[in-house]
C-alpha cells in the first residue's frame, strides 16, 4: 500500500471519530451554545484526571505532566504464561524499560526511554491541541516518537535502525468513572526484516478505563492494524495487541498490573510487532511503577 493512501486513511479515522462523537456530544454542545446566546457567560474549566497515568497500558492517552513535573517510569514484562512450570510461567524471563518524562509546559510533554527488548532507545513528544472542558467534550493530543534498535545484527546502516510513530490521541472523560481514548496511528520503519512486510502501517488504538474506587481503576486497550491490500505472511505473523490491567494509586506512586500479548513496551514494538496470541496463551504478565517528582516549580494537576 502506498504511503499517500495510508495517510488518507489515517486522517479519515480522525474525521470519522469526530463525526461519531458529535452524535453523543450534540446535546452538551447545544446546551453550551444556548447558554452563550442567552448571555450567560460560562467560565472555562478544564477537565482533570481523565486517567491516573500518562499511558493507559502501552498506549499513550491524553494525560500529560504539568509544567516542571518529572516522572520516572520502570516497566517490567515477563515471559508468556504458557511457558510452563520450568520457566515459572514466564517469571524467569523478563524485559524491562526505564524512562524519564518531563512536563516542559502544561501543553508540551517530553519523554525518553531505554528497553532491553531489541536494546532500543526511544524518545517522544506529546503536545496538547485541545483540552476537554465544560465547553468542549474531548481532548486532542499529538504524539510523535522515534526509536532506534541497537542490536548488533540488525543493520550496519544507522538509518535502517530507525522507526517513527505519528499519532493523534482523542480522549474524553465521559463521567467520574469512565474515560475513553481513540488513537489513529501511522507507523514507519526504515527497515523490515521479513519479506513483503510493510514499512508503513496504519493502526487504530482504542481503550478506556473504569474507575472502581478512588485509587483503583481497570484499564483495557486494543490496537488494530490495517491489513495490506495483498495478503502478506509477514503481516499475519504479527498480531493485534490487546492488553488489560489495573492502576493502583498510592500517594506519589502509580502501580500498574498488566496482562498483554505484546512483549515490547515502546511504541513501534507494541503497535506493529506483537507476536503473541491470547488464544494460544501467549500472555505476558507485567507491572509498571511510576514515581512523580516536582522540578523547578510547584506541580499542578491538569
């Protein structure tokens, strides 16, 4: 599939979401307009705490760190549950990603990380375009990332080690318990290792959280990859990523417990290089530990 076709489809995803969301949000928008027309000025109040972390499980959400906030994130993903007692159902095997994220401003969020999986370094930026408020029912965030695979056997050419992700994240806190996110995504890998594998892929991530208690939430996400025009064994060798998990908030920490068929914890890996199948028991247990700090000023919650 040619790149320009993928880009067209990518933006069609965005358009279709706005059209669909409009059906649900029409009453709220009309109420806001009527209120304005009646001369009742309404002060804009931004929606806060749609999610407990800046990621749902693997997938980025619309949350960002406030200006001057620093976050340390350490993620573990163990082997598959179907590996049996000899591997202690996957606990004898582990991948790890360590990362730092920083709120450059209330609208710009930066992050870097290093994963043992594929010995990959990654960096990303999240920029708020729209923020949900009492006058606007959604948030819209752009996320762009780059990853470099440093395995020795991958490619002698540095450019061939690079992969890029561009993503629009559309999210809404529907009520005090439920938040949803939709993420049309474009992934480009400069080099693929399998014959007939696509260097450019369109994917669509969808997920949500359900707040069980004040400090405990259930999360789920699914990432659908658009099939190529022609049947591709390389495409079929990978699977759509599906993950569930729980967030536990404990003061300055957020502790996440996860189950996923994806082994990688950086964008390119879980979006288009997931090989596990839930039906076959290729499920990885994992956990993420997130610690927030304040750097250079008082932290405020969005």
